[in-house]
């Protein structure tokens, strides 16, 4: 799909290191080793396990709410991102042990890995926005939540996000091609990654890059900042937290997820949109910086499980029950969907009205 091998008529490998890039060559290779060999395994392996556990816990019967449908889909997207980063970690190991093997692994994987990276970031961005929109409706417009916030609608939204963001990221699959070349210094054939003809068209690159950056980071960031401000403002003004503690704990948890996402994706958004920097074809300084911005994206993909454990009591209980089924909590809770919240609230209000009516009747009789 993205990879395109030319005929085996070898040319010399391109020496892309011009004078400016050579000054930052050591910085790039050091950054690649620090992130690829140290940070990625420390982040990706625990994060992948955490996302796997998140999907298991969220699939339990007591956790089947509309919010958790979004979080399950987000965990899948984050897991794909982390698997992609683990493959990069393996490529760096190959580079460290055998430069020719590392070159082969990089050349074969990178065109596909770039597409998966773009797809997973786009999907995670809009799933986070979807969760924020749902939480905004629940907190700021509770009367509309019963109709608008259901698990069925959440599942359909997740499917739509995956399909639409796949279409948005699809041109990234055709960004790079791989061809064989002759490396005079190593006296060996090597794989070289180049831009395709499509991505050599400046008009297309400019239009698509802006569209992708807007959809992947800029618009989601603007929407999330606005929604988060509204949610936090409504929580500060609301006194309902005394009555719906579990409900508001979930809202606080989602605020933390959104804040972590915004912090981690902002450097990548600045690099891509403000400065217009690319990826493989960029200079050593830019690629060195991207090593750390991409590590922040990996950190975001790996951190949600920890946030759920810290801020969601029902999630902790469900996780404990799954790990230790013989140890049943004294009071096992169920995470309610918004329609269930509304039904319970309506039932309580009806009971309260009946009780007040009976009291008034009794007073009148006396």
C-alpha cells in the first residue's frame, strides 16, 4: 500500500546530511536512543497492559454505560498507538545491534507505521472530544441527557469516528515509498525512504497538511478547552455533587483525561501546524525534537488506565473483582448510564412529591 519498491537498479544512497543538519546529527541520534531504548519500553509496555485491562473491565456488565463505550474505543486506539511505538523500539534495538538489520526493519515498517500513527492520533483526538461533549451535556444540560446520551448512540459515534478518521488519515499511507540503494561507506545495499510523487506536490501537501492538522489537533484542542471550561464552571456552581458523588467523580475523571490529552498533544500540534515541520524528511534537529513530542503522545496513550484507577471508584471495584473474583466488595457498585440516572432522579422526585402530598393531606385532616 504505502511501500513501493523500484527496480533493482542501484543508485547511491542520498546523503541528506547537509551542513546545518550535521550539526544536530548527534542530538538526533541521542534523542532516538533515549526515547526509543529507554522511554518507549517504560511507557508502552505498561500502557499496553493498562489499555488491555481497561477494555476487559469496561466490558463487564456493571460498567456498560455510554461514557465507558467511548473509553473502551479510546483504549483500543491507544493500544494500537502503543503497539506501533513498540515496533519502533524494536527497530532501534536492531539499529543498535546491527545497522544493516535496523535499516531493513525501518525501511519495511516506517511507511506503514506513519499511517498507523496518524490514524491513531486522529481517532484518539475525536474520541476524547466525543467524551467531552457527552460530559458537557450531562453536566450543563441534564434535561437533554436522557435523550442524547445513550450507550447505543455512543457505540455508533465511536464507529463513525473510526471510519471518518481512517479516511482522513488515508493519504498518509501513500506518503512514503521505499527503494534500494547502495551505501558506499558500508559497502552494502540499503533501504531508503523517500516521499512519493503525490507528496512531492506542494499544493497537495500544503492543503492536506493543514486539513489534517486542523482535524487532528487544532480543532479538538479548541473544542476541548471550551468544553472543559464550561464543565468546570458548572461543577463549581453546582450543589448537586452532594447528591451525585459518583456521577461527579466520573466527570472529574474525564476532566483529567482531557487535560492530560491537551498537554501531551499540544507540542505535536505546534510542531506540525505553527512551524509546519515534517517527519522522516525533516532535518536532524526537527526529528530529534519529534522524538520527544511523539513520546508525549505515547505517554497520553498509556496514562488513562492510571487515571481511571485513581478517580473512578466503580472502575477500581470492577478491576478488583476481575483480578480477585473470590474477594467480593462489601458494597459492589454499578456505573449507571445517563438514562438510568435520569430514571432514578425522576423516581426520587416522584416519591418526594408523593411524600409531600401525604404530609399536606395529613396536616389538613388534623
